[in-house]
C-alpha cells in the first residue's frame, strides 16, 4: 500500500454485512473510524476527543467504492494525513483486500473544543506529530 505509512488490519464481521450480502455503506465509515483511532494512538496519547486540548469532528465524508467486500475478508486499511490548516486537516483512507483496491475515501477533520462547542486551532503537539510522521 504505497504512500500510506500507517496500516490497520480488519476482518469483516457479520455486523458489517447488509441485505445484499456485501459490506454495508455505513460499515465503511466505521472501518475508517477504527483505523483513524489506531492512527492517532500511534502518534501519541491522542484520541478523537482528546488531541491535547481539543477533539475532532468530521463535517463530511467522501467514500469511493471500487469493489465489493464480503464476510470474512481480511482488509488492510491505509490512513494518512495531508493539508494541515489552522484548525483542520484532511485524512485519506485506502482499503485493500489481498492487494486489490476496494474503497478509497477522505474525511476533513476539524478541531473542536467540546466544552465551548466551538472549533479551535490544531494543538501544537499533534500538529508536530502529524508533520513529523507524514513529512509534511
């Protein structure tokens, strides 16, 4: 999985399957979230609700389905960050099964103070961690 320094593995379970017998659209966003949580944890003591002073919210999501995925499939999910701005950045995802692309996607992430219910700047420590890890 070229250009993705972080990869997360996931086995498709029964709860991920829809009535069509393949992975549900909504499950893919859960795959992205599980991979995102693991990615943040590798950068430091970071979670979606605590990046060292604030959390994140996801104002939108873009998912591009390329191939069906099925029960029991072993997936590799690549995650990377790009386009760091004042209070947001873009996270990109790539899901493969046996080296074959199944899904691509991206989610803008906005830093959000859950106490004041307002957006805030990306905290310096997570900005430094993202910049160093991704060579931004």
